C-alpha cells in the first residue's frame, strides 16, 4: 500500500522528528567508541522516542491519550537535549553542533507544544459535551 498514509505520517512534527533522529545518529557516529553503550546509546534511544511517541499517540482514540504521548515525546526531546549538553561538556561535540541541536529542539518543542495544546483543547471540548473530567495543562 504505497499510497496509504497513516495519520502520524501526515504530521510535520513527526516528519521533522525523523530528521532530528538522523541528525543525532550522524553526530553520535563521531563519539568515542567507548561511549557506544553509554552516552551514544542513551542519546540515540531518547531521540528515537520522540517520533515513536508521536506515532503511538496518533493511534490512540482519545485526545487525552494523544496529549499524554505528545508529552512523552516532549520529555524525550528534553532528555536528548540534556545528553547533547553532557556530550559538549565531555568534549565530544563542538559548540556549533550543540547550537544546531538546540535549534532542532527549539523547533520541535514548539511544534509538540502546539500539537499537545490542540489535543487538550479537543479533549476539553469533548468533555463539555459528555461531562467528563477535563485534563489540565
């Protein structure tokens, strides 16, 4: 089914998160070999969680659940940024690369916050109609 797209594949934030993962893998490829099972593994896993949680959240039927996975995605993004700082502190990457990573994170964090805000608003609108307890931001 070459022409079929799942809902998450249409999201620009998911598409950009995939590009961010490719960036992370390219940067960490240059890390010392002794970090392969340490910082390299940690930063790669955290970055992969960003688009993975977007995709998983899109499969959820409630906006509340979708917002939860968007928050997890955001948390993984912040974890990835933390790891970039650690790598910089250890001398594994340049300040220019750190700033490039921060630019990616800034763009993705804004997109994720917008997505989550929309999901929360949809949940609150549905809550008013069905009188269920709304989630708070």
